[in-house]
C-alpha cells in the first residue's frame, strides 16, 4: 500500500513539473516574440522579421512596395485635350465615348470608339424612337481614328455600322475593344437589341473580324458572350468586352450589374476561349472584381492588373491578380480615367512579363452638362510601367484651392435637412 501511494505521489509530482515547464516555456516564447525596440525610423523596403500589426502586414503583403513612390502600380493621372474631333459646338448631337485599347500598326496608333451622331441629344427611353436616342450610346456605331503622336488624331470613319434588324446590334453597336490574334483583328462590342433604358439593356457581346485594322470588317452575326441565365448576376447585360491574350488563351473581361436601377452594383466577370469566335466559357469564380464601372486590364509581370474606377467598395483602386483571376488591391489613387483604353504594347503577346502602361484614351461624360448630354475623348498619362520611373506621377500630396472644394457643395435637399436640424436644436 505504501509502495502504491509513493508511486501515485511520484506521478503527480512528475505531472506538475511537466505542466510547469510547459507553461514557463510558452510564457518565455510569447515574451520573446514581443519586440524590445520600436519600429525602425527608416521604413524598411523589405518586410521586417518582427511581429507586425495588421496595417503593417498589409503594407508589405498587399502592395508592391511600402511607399507609394516605389509602388509600380501606383500613379497619378494627367490629362490632355485631343485634337481632330468635332463635337458640333457641344450641342449633344455628337458623342464619342468608350474607346478601345490603343494599338500601334502600320506606323501609327489606332483607336476605336462608340460614335453617335443623331438629330437630337438623348431624350430618355420614353421619348426615343428610330432617330431620337434614349441614351448617349443609343443609335451608335463603331468608328475609328489614327494618330502619329497620340494627341493629334485623324478620324477615319465607320468601322462597324449598325446591322439591319433583327441582327445582333440593330439598335446600337457600342463599347468596343480590339484583339489581334494570329495575324487577324477582332472588334468585340455590345450589340443592343432594344433602346437603352428599357429593363434589360439587352446587349450581348458580338464580334467583327478583319485582316487589317483599317477593315473592311466582317460581322460574325452570332452572339459570342451571352447574358447569364435568369437569376444570375449577369442575366441582363454583358458590357465592356475587354480581350487580352493570356495563358495561350483569350481572356475576355466584362462588366455586369446587380440589383437593377436605381441601385446598380457593378462588378467584373471573365470569359475564356481558345478561339476569338468562341465558345467563351465564363469563369466559375465570377465576378472576379467586386467594384469598378468599366473594364481596363493590362498584363503586368506574370499576371493581370486592373484599373478599378468608380462604383463599389474598392473604387479608385488599382488591383493585381498573379493568375488573372484573384485580384487584390495594389494601390489606391484618385482622378482615374473613365472608360480607359490604354496603349498596351504586349496585350496580345501572351507575355509572362507584362511591362505595364504609360498612356491611353478615356472619355468624359456630360462634357458640358446633362442638358446637352454627350461624351468627349481625351488622353490620359500615368506611370504604371516597369520601364519608367516618373516620380512626378507618383506624387500623392495634391493641394486644391478653396474654389475646388466649393464646387462640391450641398444640394437643396441637404441644405433643407440642415435648416430643419438647426431649427429643432435652437427652437427658432
């Protein structure tokens, strides 16, 4: 009995010693992980080997550099007026918008865009007819222009006209982008089957092809990327087709929207094909970007970068996906180009070393106000290139005069709410 009791006491003592040593070891380990010195005054270029807050972890893991000045995917944007385009005294009857990527062929730059020339400005869906447009992009065609310097342009005329009813795009062909694949050229665009503003905006993706960027263009006369099934996020519209050659395939990014007017939530999807004429298969992870209003992608390093402009939780960001699918925020910026069509020299080279972009063409809507609603084209410049180091483009401290802020004033409803609040608080 004594022997058994002594054995039990020994086992209890051994367990106590083991537990005590483990607890002490964990305590010492935890204490040893706490930094004894503050974070360095000189911001390390590489992630330091020390415990970090979530903010500092993010600064090294999400962005390509801990400072915007060194981040290859951070840039400001500068804008230049384009020469060579007439807008009929900006009365709303002529509009140019939604430019394609810019390409360089035959010793000059090419850009394609939505062109509307109608007897009147847009009048809305209830007042439109066969000659009066419902929206700025209604009753449009695809036109193109060429340039030697990217600023002075020569309009060459129509590339893709509206086909006769009931072919795809009979109401309007808009929002195009260009692909060069195995020596041929392909223009993808939205083919409207009804006036914009009627529920649905039925405009699946169509395509025309040519042996030359100057045409003539042959319409495929088939839908190449169709709307989603009923109840799916892209059931009503497939907008802004944006093709890039990647992973030996054609990655065609597009946007659609949730919820419907007036609560649109726009996001970006992806469809992939081996052949420019399809079939295109939508990616099972769609949407692949949760924000943005248009599609503006470009190859960058081994993956794909995206200008995520207005709309959504992550608007005004530049994002990056090493696999072209899973995008993360790489930079936050401002005054981003609307409907940006960048000049991307390696857009069709199937590169695994994308070099980025430095300029392109974008548009401004309501160029003179909504009473004469139309859009104009303009040039944007930036430094989102691995081959350029323009520190003036990396500046992130912009100062504005008071007049700039006063332009963003309260509306009448907001002013009335403030007056009512003041009356309630003061009793007057």
